[in-house]
């Protein structure tokens, strides 16, 4: 087929990008070469709109072994142990075909982790759907949850945490972000950089089919009315094959034959081969007729761009081929020598002895387009003047029940009960808590992990919202007794060619980076997902933060459930009663304007470090961070989890009680302590200059707020647990 500008544009390339390709090659590319350029130069693979901003991120500290630029980030957790982790998006595929889109998202992120030598030990997910009233929401939710569970459960990896939200901005473009943690010995980490000339290049795993062709390009485009036509671009997963691939790769890694290894993810054989060669400043030569194919008469273009799942590319030491093949034969997986490394610094493709493509590697990698796109700054909105007389028609307990039953606050048990969260036998804290916790097998060490996002805050003011998400994630790890170490991010935004969307990205990233630096909480891996937009309507900016922390002794873990009658309840951190952008303002007052709550990074760090000190001294019985819904919602969730009640004292503050209980000021925690420990806790908080309020006590089963109408804990449980199950059963 003769290549021209029109065909290039159909491949997702811009007119000037096509002209640049012709100038760099000093000729017109052939059809296979054009396909390779379209894969490597699309937004999903090249990061052409985000690269200049991502370079500014805080990515290092003493615990970081590997930052961005590899398949996943790696942190040191002591004793020669390291955690490999990353989060990635599979948004577009999951909207087109929810089961396979979500399933292959989970499969892909697990391969990113075990390709570095780590055995996966935990999965998490952050999933976002349209309005519950939208006709597609229910089926999309059902398909995504089944896909996540279907793949993770079959792999035998526990899903220990997650987040689910609903917002009308996702009506035409849902978000599915999958995260995996793996455990590896520091002396057994593998990288993707190819080293050495004339080393054999090996294809292992499943056979190549026509599924997923143009998957990366599809992920770099907005949706239109023809979205259903894109179903063939969605990959089809097989978790049972991936389980075999995991075991075979780890067995091969136990020896000394692997030079480099790379998952065939987005853009398949194209990106994996070019990235390995680029990192090693080498060339690579591939014989495409040696690639194992499951469909007849596959062409070079199809073989290179297929995104068939469960495949890896390996550069081996010469002479180790037979030894390696025996391992993959044992696991009943394809193993084929399909090429070699060269000194040409080109990718050269042959098919039936004919050269079908020849491109200098640097043109595909270093010379890929980089855009410094125009962007608009978002002004901090003015605070709204709420008429406090309007509060007179509300009763605290009735508002509380309504908030606990809202889609974004309600219990998500229906979702996480479909995931196996205890397989492998090392899950210490399951979903539904501040963080998931997994023990390092055979030790007292444990890893705490959580995913968080806040599109509402980021939409109102991206800079503040970016800071808030990092701090929220930090608090979730602190509340479990973990020392936060590092984060991964999945940056979900609209069309970067629009100044407003690009501004949201730049400022959210600035906020994330500011918090990351202050908290010494570096960003070691991540993913950018642009073009989350349908018919010119963008999603709200939704950066997702996945955090990992270390618990040196899992016996010191403190859970969020209230423990014992007559124990005292204390709010740690200052309450100003910030109502703007709160759940109370948006869902009770129907007021959607105003700024998000201010983030004070000094207070965040000071409060968090002090909570860890209280936990270490065994002075806390339970703890939960204050987030959506404010103080009373946080206490209620602790009560529901522990099936206990609580009594809140009359406020000793000038702040209106609705603002106090439902305000979403940042940096706060609810702690439950024994009365005997009150003086010790007070002293420690005062010594660290931390504001605190002693606001109540634990009861057997009654809820008493300022002598208002008494509720039973069962009322709160019913309010919080019924919405999702009823929604899915209708």
C-alpha cells in the first residue's frame, strides 16, 4: 500500500508529524514503518504532551532504587527486600468492552511488575463511572468489576484495596486504573536495557493474533459516535496463560541467562523491541516470520502492532537458548528466537527473507515529538457566602444518614467481595479500611498501600487538588501505622490540545510535586492518560495517587474500627469548618462553587508523624483520617466498622455545628484512646504544637450528637451499606 499524508492522519499522526518522519528518513515510510511510527509517536507511548512537565517531578530519596523510566518503580524496604510497583490506566478499552478492558489492564500492570523479577503480592484499583442515573453506568460497573476479579483471582494475587466513584463527567469515558505491588530481592532485579552485540532476542508467552491492533493509538484519541467500531482494538486476556508466564519467567530469572526483559504491552512488539534497543544504544534485528502466530497470513504490520496479551521479549546470553527453552516448554508456552541485537542502532525487520522495515532507533525514541502546549491557569474560586439560616431546616443525624448513603460515600462491599483479597495468606488488612496491608511472607514486616483521587477538588482548583490527593494518600498509610515511602501516579485528563485541560494537568502536577517534596514522598513510576473525552466533553481532572509504606512490625497495626465502650474520641488537627466543595455543600445544599479546602503541608507532616509516634507508643486504639463528609462521617465509618455507637459532646467552639461536623478541612485524624492514656496523649500532642479536640466517647450502640435525636448503630449501617447492592439489583 502506498503511504500518503491521508493514511498517516488515519493512523493518528498530525500532518506536520508525517512531514517530520519523511524528513528524518529522507524518504516516504512504507506501510509497516508508518504503523511503527504511529505507535511510537502517539500520546500513550511517547508522552509528547506531558514529557516536559514530568521531568520536573520529585523522584528520588534514600529508599528509591528505581524511579520513572523503567517498567515500574522500586523502593528499598530493608533486609535485601524491595517493592516493585506501578499504576496504569486502561480507560478507553474498558469503556468499549468493560470485561476485557479491565481484565487486560490488570494483566498488563502485573507483567510490568514481574518483568522486573518481582512476584506480585497485591493488586489495587481506582475505578470511576458516570452518574448512577446514566443508562450505561450499571453495565459498565458490572463488567469492569468482573474483569478485575476474573483476571486477578485466576492469577492468585489478592486485591487488597481500591476506590470507586461516580460523576456525570465520566458518562462517556470511564476510568479504570490498575495497580500492582511485587516483592523482589534487591540482587535479583531485572531491567529492560539491552546490553551486548549479537545477543539472541527471544519471544515467549502466548501466540500473536490480530486483537488489540492500534490499541495504543485508540487510547490516544477522543471518542465519537463510532465508539462501538473500536471493539477490535481491545485486547483479549487469558489469566491462566499469564500465570504460567509468571512462573516460567521467575524460574528463568533464578539463573543468570537474562540480559534484559520487557513486557509486550501497549504497541506490542514494536514498543518492547524499540525501548530495549533505545535504552542500550543498540540496534535490533527481527525475523517476523519466526514470531509464533495464532492466525493465518498475518502481515508484518499486524505482527508488529498486535497487542495480544501474555507475551514478553527477552535478550539472553548467547548459548543459553536451549536451557531457557526447556523452562518454557515445561510451562507449555511458546519460545522462539526471533532476532538479535546489532550495532546498527536501527530496527531492521525481515519477513520471508525480505527486509520490510528499517528505521534508526533514535528517530523513533529521542526524535519523537515533544510539545510545550499552551495552558490556562485556574484562579482560586471565591469563597461562597452560605446563609447559615438555611441550616435550621436540617437535623445533624438526618443529614448524616443521607451522606452515608451517597454513591461516593456508601460502602463498596458489593465490589470488593468479588475480589479474592486473602489468597497467598499474607493479607493482614482487607479492603474497606484506610489501606490494604500485606505481610512480607515469613517476616513481621508488612507493606501498606492505598489509592486515592479527588476530581471535585482538582476541578475546582487543580493546584490545591493535586496537593490534597498526595496528602490524603499519605494520611491513609499513616492511619494504618505505616511510614509512607513513595508513590506512583496515574494522570487522567482530557484533550491536552485544549488550553483549559492542559492547564488542569500542569497545575495538578505542580500540586502533586509540591506535596511530594515536602513530605519526602517521591514519585517513582506512573502513567499519563490524555484524551479522556467524548463528543467534546472532557472528564474532570482525575490524577490518581497510589502510595506504598512500610510497617516494621505488623502486630503494631491499628485498624479504624471503634474498639471499646467509654473510650475517648479525639480529633487531631485544626477544624476551621471549610464547607466549600464539601459533600455537605454539594449534595445537601446543592452548592457546587467555591474553593477546595486549603492544604497546609507543614501541618500534614507534623500531624502524620505524631500519629505514628502515638501508634508506636501503643496510645491509640483505633484511627481514621478525616476526608469526604468531615468529622462526623469519619467517626460514623469507625463506628460501623466496629459495630459500636458514639456520643459527641456539645461543641466548645464558635464554629457552626454543621460546619464543624461536615467541613472538610485537611490534615485531620480521628483517634480512639483509653481514658487512662488521655494525659499522655495530650502531652504528646501539645509538645508537638498540634491542635486537638476531645469531642466524645464510644457507646455500646447508640449515636448521640449534642443531645439530638438518638440513633442506633444499625441505622447508620443500613444507611451506609444498602445503596450499591440495591442499585445493582434494580
